[in-house]
C-alpha cells in the first residue's frame, strides 16, 4: 500500500541534487493582486507526474530554453482542491515564477518556446488560450461551439512548429482539433548573430541559481540565444539556437557530500553525519585515533577546472573501536601507578608497619639524654626534633639504667666556695706563666705609668 502523504512541498536543484531550495513564489497573481502569506510558509508548490491524472505536471523542453510551466499553489504545502490550483510560468529555468492564469490548465510549447498554447483540463471548456510573448500577455479564442473536456494538447516532438493537436471528449465521444497559428502572420525573427543589440530580435541568457555572480552551473557557463520576450516574430521551424559553453573555476558548489557526510540547509560544508564513523571507518581504526577520508565528490556531469579542491577530512574513530597499542600501554602504566600508590598509602597508615615510615633515622638515638645549661631536666634527642611519638612511652623504662649519664654543669650551693678558690689558684698560675707585653717606643705617659700590659 502506498504511503499517504498529507504534506508535500516542492524543491528545486540547479546542480543535480547538490543543493536544494524551495521555489520562490510570485509577488502578485495573474490579475495584479498582491499574494500575501507568512514568510516562513510562503513557497510555490507544483504538481508532478505522480498526480498527472488530476493536474498537469511541471513541464519543460530542451528546445524552449529556460521555459517551465506547472500547476500548483502558493502556501505552506501543496494543495489538491481545484479552486486552490493555478497555472504558473518561469522563463529563467525555475529561478523566478509568475502566475500565468487562474485555474489549472494543460499546456504545450511551440516555435522553440516562442508560442505557448493552453486549455482548461479540469472544467469543460470551448476556449483555447495562447501567448506569443512568453506569458507577458494571453489571448483566447473559441475552438468549438460546444464545451468539451480537454485531455491534452500535443505538437511534434521537437516543439518547433506552430501547429498543435487538441483532443478530448464530449458526451462520451472523442473529439480532435487541429490548431494552426501560422495565419497570425508574424514575421520571421532576425539578428540571431547580433543578440542583445537594439536591432536584433534575440537576446542572450545564462542559467543561474541566483547565488553566484558568475552564473556557473555544473562547472560551466552556458549562453543561450533566444528570442526577446517582446519581439513580435516567430523563430521558424528551421531555427538553430546558438549555444556557447565555457568551463568555470571549481568551487564548493561543484561538489556534493560523500557517503557518511551531510550538509545543512543553505550550507556547502560537508560534516560527518551521525554515526558516520561506524559506516566508513577502516578495519584497523582504534578509538583514540583519527582516519582521513574524502568528504566531497564532484557532482556528476560537472566540468569545472582548477580552483577550489577539497582536502581529506579527519574523522574520529567510533567510540566502540579497539584501543591502539600506545593507548593500551599508557592505560596499563597508569593502572600500575595507581595500585602502587594505593598500596603505599595503606601500609603507611597501618599500625603494624607504621615504624617503617615514621622518623626511622632517630629511633636508634631515642635513649640518649642531655641537659641544656640553665634549663630544666634532660630530654631525649627525639624530643628535641619534635618526633611523632608519645613521650610517656619512655617514662619508667628499665633500659634507662644502661644509658650513659651526662655531666651536669649546675653545681650545688655547698660547693661554690671551693669552686671559687680553685678558680683563683688557676688565675695566679696563669699570671706567672704568661709574660708581659712591653709598650711601644715613645708611647708617652701611659708607658711610664705602667711598664707593661698583663695579658690576664
């Protein structure tokens, strides 16, 4: 069962699918009234060949350069109500559009696009509408005395003549009409070799997507010579259109995204699509590495030369890929360091092994005691440097008897007199042994008062 599509919108591409955009709607309708709609919901939508049994599909020919016809509506999406569908026309390859006529019509080109013939194919009619100036003005005439249901209008395959066939039905009976516009008496167009000049009936036209000023499409400029819109003449069946082609310098517009890459709307930069790494990653790709691939490829049929050339894009390997050897080595070394540090921390905090890490260098001298002159009782060497241990641990220890005692310089009061006498005797002995130093010659009065200086 086919999918029921309720919302359908029409988009156009000028580079074989490289970039897509909505159709620009006309600003006024076919009777000159402004077309009003919200900017974010205002595009032109056309019916295609999938709905040909209801409305005529968009239509163009190679011999009618730049001309496109279609039926549809302006709005947020394509409408299927008969009263909402009108006929639209473009003469610049779909870049801009005008509303050619109210209602849905069937159409055909003739005279290399110089003649357009239409008829209403939704309602019964007896009129045919035509334009010889590419939709600038329309003329109608009665093709029959009684209305008929028009099925189609056709001409020869190249659409270069001014004769057509219209066929349809009237009361379950098939009818066929031959239309010949040669009697209009239009002269043959002149001056194809001097296009764009005032005296010529022809002009030059280059297709464009409206974005670039150089008017390059698919890597080349194509210049067509076609009849001016206001020239009152026919090209003639034997007319051969001059076409000039010139290759352009390459740009980002000449490339489309490779598989696994995508562009945002209105952007030419190709970025990795979601989960693209898993699709395009090489077999030996590891999670910590990058791999380089082509993000762009030239659009099929593009003929640009030189200019911009895409570089390979760096894409990270998928998160689930295997680790590289270097990454595994770093991870293993880090894990070993963590285990070692955790083990050392645990052992250093354990009471059983605490002595291996705390003040190891002072433990052999913890029983040595000494006293400072004029200070209090003895203290151990460990206490002096602020060792982290409990001083009460050593009080009353039986091993103190083995420690050699230090001589105390704090003498008792009853020995002070004996000490002073001994000191005096020592000084007298020193005086006898040490000679006097004579004063300098000519030393003056000071020398006469004292024959020499006593060193003590």
